C-alpha cells in the first residue's frame, strides 16, 4: 500500500466487500484488488487522500472490525448520511475499481476487452423499412 | 511584451468547429491565415483512453466535459454557481468536436424566422436557404452519415455514408415511434460508417465522447485541419489569448496571448476572427477594454455576453426486460424525433423540442447512475439496467433572454491570471413547460416500445454542450453585435464565427449550423480581400 495504513487497509477491505458483495461468478472487490486501486488513486490526490484517511480513521474508532456484519452495515448506512462527501467518494472509487476490472466486465456478459481497437459488430437493424411510413405522412417542417 | 510577431492577413482565435472550417476556406483561397489555439494537439492513438481497461474512469478526469472538474492546464475555470446548467467544452485542436457525440442535424428553416412565425425573439438576418450551399460543403468536408428524405427537413443533398446502425436497441425504440405514428429519423451524424475521405468506418466501439482513436468520428483535428495546414494555414497551439488591442482609429490591431512558456506574445493581423465558443468569445471581448471601448470590445450595444442560450435537456430513461446490446455502436444512436419541433398553439409553450436517442450506458456509468445501490441489492439493480436501458435526451429550444449572460468574474482567473467568465442563467417558464411536455411524450414512446419502467431527470445539469447567443447577429447595431457576415458593427475588421452569433437556438445540436455560418463568413472575408 502506498498510503493506507494496515488498519485502514483492513477496514477498507471489509467495507468494499459490503458495498459490492460477492455473488456467483461476480467476485468481491477484495478478490480483484479494488483496495489497491483506491490506495493508488488517493496517493496521487492529496485532498482525496485526506478524506479517505480521516474517514477510515473515524470508522476504525467505532471498532468497526469487531462488529457483526449487520452492525457494520448499519454503521455504514449511518455514515452515508452523516459523512456523505466521504461516502460518495468511497462508492465512486469502489465502483471505479470494480467495474473497470476485466474479470468483472467479462462476468457481466461483455467480452472483457476495452472498446478499442476491436470495437463490436453491430447489427444494422431491421427497422429502416419503417421510414417509408414516416415519409408517407408527408412534410412536417414549417416553410417560413 | 516579450515577443512581437509580424502581421498576418487573418488571425483566427480558436481551432474548434468553426475556426477549423473558416481557416480551411481562407487557406484554400490563398489567404495567409494563422490560428491561435489555447489547447494542444491530441494524438488519437496515444491520448485517448478507449484502448485501456480503465477507459470509463477518464470521463471523471481528463475527459470530463466540464472544465471545472477537468482542471487541466489548457482549461479556464468558469463560475457557474448561478446556473442550473453547467457549461461544457473541450480545449484542444478540434475544440469540443474532440468529445462531442457528432450529432449533426441542421437548424430548420423555421428556426431562422421565429419572430415572423411565432412572435418571439428575433428573426435571423440570414435564412436556411441562403446557408444551404454552405451546409452542403460542410457536410462533404466533415463526412455525414444519414438518409435523405426526412420529412422534417427540406430535401438535402445525398449523405456521404449510410446511417449509423440501429442494432437491437434501435429496432426496439423505433417500434415505439411506429406504434404511435410519430416522426423518427436517423439523424445526420458526423461519423464515417464506412471509409470516407481517407478515414475508416466506425467499428461501433461505443464511447464517442472519449475521442475516436480510429478517426471515424469527424472531429476537426482529423477533417479540416490537416487539409488547411497543407494549404498553408498556420496553427499555433498552447496560445492563450488575453485580449484584442485596437489602434487609434478603433480597428482591431493585434491579439495578445500567453504561449506555453508563459511569455506574452503580440500577434498583429489585418483581420481578427473570434472562434472561441459562446463563452470564450465574450470573455475575450469583455477582457479587451480600452479608452475607445471601456465596456469591452465591440460592445456599444451592451449585448456582448448577453442572451446566453444553452439547450436545456430533460433525460428520460426506459428500462426493458431484454438485453438490448446497448453497449454496441456509437453511444448516440442518432435517431431524432421531430414530432414536437414546430410551434403548436394548442400547447402552453411556443417553439418546440426534439428527442435524441442514446444507447445504454457502459458498466461503470450504469453502476454510477444513481439507480444502483450498494449492499445486498447491488447486483440485482445493476443487472436490471445494464444493457437494458434506452435514453431520450429531450432537447428544448431555449429562447434568448438578456438576463442569461456571461460576465467577467472579479475574483476568478486562469493559471495565467486572465480573468475568467461567470455564467448567470435561469430556465424560463416557456422552457420548463416545454421540457415537461417532452418528458410526458417521451414516456409514451418508451411505454409503446415496451419499457417496464421509465425514469426521468427534469433538467440535466451537466448538459451545457451548446453555447450560443452571446454576440447576437442582426442588422441593427443597437440590438446586435455582429451583422449577417459575422462582422462586428463597431469594429469592421473584427469578426465572430462561433455559436455566439446565433440569434435563436433551435432545438437541435448547433455544430453543423455553426460551421455553415463560418464558411459563409469566410466567403465574405475572401470577397472583401479581393
């Protein structure tokens, strides 16, 4: 970790896995290094770093890791209201790390490769023929 | 002054949609033209993110359309705290065509005659049909995908390439329009769908807003600029213009700019042309004060910066049961509905609106849409939306109002200390009613197409793509800033060619019309120089 302490990193690992639970072929964020992604991101952004370090310290102060899962979720829900700025950034960077990971992208049904250079095959579609009916309805532009 | 440069015939400020078209036209006529651009060249192969797995994150950083979030060295901050719509732009060679969706509809004939037809705002001093040859020339230069025969327009010349494919998603939504018997048409789109003019056809990768690394999308860095430079046009990048100076007769004399090293350079020119967009252009004019022009250059009417028009957008999203493969193909599906475009006196608003159809969001954008909660229900909510949504951007005509304006913020400046703009904008009652109507009708189409659920955002904030009206065109110097040739009434060797000169906004994307106007102004400048 470049920025996060061991205790903050451990806490964040539990939190991201509560935000996006593992399900079927969909991995948990900690399985695919989302915490490392967040650590990298905040290491290059001083304001964001402060927000995360302070936010996680605050959560740690509540003895977060020793709580039962339901209690952890309750605490996060309270946090979502009381520290909405930190929580919004926590969600954003967790989702950023998760949904740009090729393992997740494949698991949700895409090819897993980025848009370029391969692109996609797009069906032309069958409905251009319907334009004839639009034409038949006649001019709708207003001639001044 | 650190560096003083020799005089050029014509100096253009801004290398985006209009500056590129104008510079090419002049260079093609043998005129010595130089363009100052505050941004730099981008290399489509190395500067765009769409070949990387983290491509979607770039929408939040270097490709965020909002310069206040992007905060790159080439950007200037904008105080938009008094506007419900945030202005968006890109600063580079190509300007906002770098990140645009390439919707390329023209304004319609009625848009130029709103006073005569509907007793609101003003007529333009030029008509659709006067601009038609310039629309056609511009289409050839940019390369337009589409189908002729749209009954919402007068007949057009053949399009350069076939329309963007519909895919499953397009088939789905067009059934909805067909069921209701409402207008829809594949909108003109500045995207090569097959090889054209040395550029390849689109490979349907999706995110046009992140720059097109294969150059299928017609941004002006890959259309007009290479041709203009070959003809002798000179393009200076990283040149941030502070002000335009005047001589003792009140004629435009030079532009003073900061180069990339922070040196102050002065560039003399016989004619100066502003192409810095509907916010950047009034910013430069208002920053160009002198004894002769204490309220800003070319501002005897007091209208520089006033009548700012965006296109207000409502967003309507339908959710469907089946996978529509919504990530395949250019994000803007480029279907347009003009059913409610023209004034209908039975409604409680004048003028009208269009819908643009947008494909489904990519994975990260879906997750961050605000509809996918964290926790136990996360995956279920994600699955419900991913690849299963169709979105309409309801784009309404914004009428000009002088209280909607660009001024100079007394406390904000860019990294070189050039004072920054402030935006003050209020959504009019007419626009609010228009968008409300649009949300209702768009919901009808979604349901007719089979949407199981429809959500909407009544006014999208991050939607100020179209910046218009701030140096209004007109015949009367008391009531306008430029004449029908883009020439300022006050300074006869100073011209404006960007969206600032729009008299009214229409309800379609303005770039095609901006470029046609730039070519029209170029013809006037060329004829004057002979």
